[in-house]
C-alpha cells in the first residue's frame, strides 16, 4: 500500500519503520525534508523516502496524521486535497496536567474530521506511546495480541485500517463512529499517566479477552 505519514516524530517514525518492514511504500510528508527528525527516520530503513506534504499525500492510498495536536490544522491545510482518502488520526489532544486539551467537549478525532470533512477519518495508533508501535509483540500470552481500538464514520475505511493493524500484529477493535474517539483519547491519557507520570514504563498494553 502507498502510505504517506505526516509527522516524523517518535510516533510517525515508529509507524513508518514498522510499515516499511512489512513491505509498504512509505513516504514521510514534511515541510523541512532536511530536518533532524526526518533524516533520523530515513536512516532507520532503506525503503523510506521523504517529500513535501502535498506531494507525498497526493498519490497516497492512506495518510497517517502523526503530528503534535497543535500542528494538526496547519498540517492538513498543507496536505492539499484529502477528499475520499483514508486519513488515520494518530494524534492526541494532551493538555495541562495530562488532561484533554479540548476539555472533553469535542474529541480530537472529530476536530480532525472537521478540518478535513471529505476525508475518511479513522482514529488509530493513538492509545499507546511510540515504543509499542515500534514493537507490538508481547510473547507468552498464546494467541492473545495487544488491542488497538479504532473509530471512524466510514465502515470500509475502518475495515482497511483494521486489516493493516492486524498485519502489524495488533488485534483491531472497532469501537464506533468518530465521536467515540473521545473515549480512545481518554484511554491514551490514562496510558500516559501510568507510563510517563507514575513511572510504570511503556512496556504494557491493553488487551481484550473474549469467551
């Protein structure tokens, strides 16, 4: 699959490398192609390349948004037309005190959908830190895999993202339309509090047990 990733920070870089390892054509979409972050990510896998944001997005079958939340609007404006494209929202509106930056009155996923109203927005890659995107494998649990919760309005787009997540080693869990992103973002904030604030560390994930 031809995939563009907007954002070459820790999350974008981790997802980019993992997708490239699975044989996908991955392009880092960036304003500054010579930036330290872009160059560091490119150095991690020979199959990665970098292009200006609009150039990377135009031919992409799927776009992953992995910028800091405050940069979302500008990044999507730079992306050009996203009409009909699957746009994976991997951002989290993290506010002061690890609270929800939008006051829990609107989800970040809905905000992204509002900025790109004709994109097929799917919330994913959002409930953990970048370390688990680099390595989602937790051995010793049989066939149980880490859960990746997703939300979005378009059923076909959700299915495409679910297939991609399964390929990368996750158990995709559909949670509903884009408004459900609010609950995913709260789950992400809980993970951050446990991992970063309370010092539990990043080596834990959520899983779903079923009978």
